[in-house]
C-alpha cells in the first residue's frame, strides 16, 4: 500500500456488492465498484486505463494499467524484487496481505513455477482482486486469515516472506499494531529458513526532513530480531521496503548490484530488467531518530498514534 511522495521541510510519515459509476470529487476518477466489508470501505476507481483500489480514508492500496496488467503499479512493488538479491532461489514465497495482488501477479509473471501463497484477512478484498485486478487464486492461492494467527497456527518455514498489510484511521494508513511488534517479528523469524529473507513495506521515507517515527520504530524493533536490515526507498511514493536477513555478514551496495546484474544476465526471463536499478534505491544507514524510537511490543505498539 503506497503513499504518494511529497517533498518539503519535513517528510510526514505514515508509515466487496454495489456497482456505481460516479466521479470522485476533485479528480477524473470514476468509481466502478464500492462496498463496505467487515474490515474496510472498499472502492475500485478508474481514470482512463489506470485502475486503482482504495480503502477507508481514500488512500491507494493498489493500481494497475488495465491495458497491461504488469505495468502501472507503484514503484515499491519493484523494490520487493530486491528480496531475490538476498535469496535468489526460494522454494516458496509467503505473502502477507493481498490488496489488488500487484506484487503476487508480477512475481508469478516472471516465475510461474514458483510456489506463492498469500494470506489475506478480508475475503472481500480477495473477490475484488480477482474481479477487477486480474488476480487468479487458482494459480496463486489465498488463505483467508489474520496473518499473525496464520503464522502461529502453522509450523512450515519459508525462504521468502513478504508483508504488505495495512489498516487506516483519520490520521492515515498504518501497519496493524499486532503485525509490527517485537513478538510478531520473532514469530516471523521462527517461520523463516536459516537463509530466509523477510521483506516488509512501510509507509514513510528515510530521505531528509525530520525523523520519521514509524520508520524509526519499525526499524529499531526489527533490529532486535534480525541481524541485518536493508532499506530501499521508492522514488514515486512514500514507501520504504525493509529487507531483513539472518546473515552475520552484511552486503555492500556493490555486492547487491553485482548479484542483481548476474540474476538478470543469467536468468533474464525470471526477473525484471530493472532489478539492478532497484539497488540504487538502497539507503545505507539507519533512519534518523532510531536511537530514541519506541521498541514496539504487544504491550505497547501505537502504530496509529505515530502518524500524528
């Protein structure tokens, strides 16, 4: 789920059936579907060939170009492919959160034989992804469940886990608190293989401005669990992809670029040609404000209040 980038003195964080045809106020978008599920007010909107999924407070969850369903998505979706730089041959991918299914569909497009399983809380979101965003749950199965409960029930391990889960309130969009705590990240680690990789999309920015409290707290909390963290900032939206590994040794930017180039050269059909470009979005330092940031726990994880 993205938030559009805006550049000023301070970068403010944030870290399904009634069919309607009506304009969205102040834009050329047309609402083509609207529904109140048990979890979200869901809208599918369209502007020309661009189709988007909006939740609750009108923030985008997904977008695609309906003339080319593998184009038009937000830039952070491409950054999720950086996970393969750290784990180039996963046996399977667990994806927590669906939205419009942009990331799942893109990974499946490049690697159709890779086993991808998605866990999504809202069954109405699954229906919308399939009806309006070309998602095929027969090819990319979905388990309807809360992500943390799903992880707790199972005992399998994954080479790659990708999380893109969001809720919202009047202040903005945020990771549900129980999916951003120390205890939660310890559970994620238990479900990773020894050479596994965990990637999470966080709304916010690490570039300039005043400290971003969401990014700083999530980063500090994750660093209590994972030895290595790598931050990649999207160019088109305020999104940061944090990639966590269990390795003791840290990769340099040059190491990542060399690995990305080899993957594109040796396996051109399995990765987007822009994979090496994504390494240039790597931010090789801890985000500002980490030393004073809150470690999020099950007892205290104000992920929504950090937006204020």
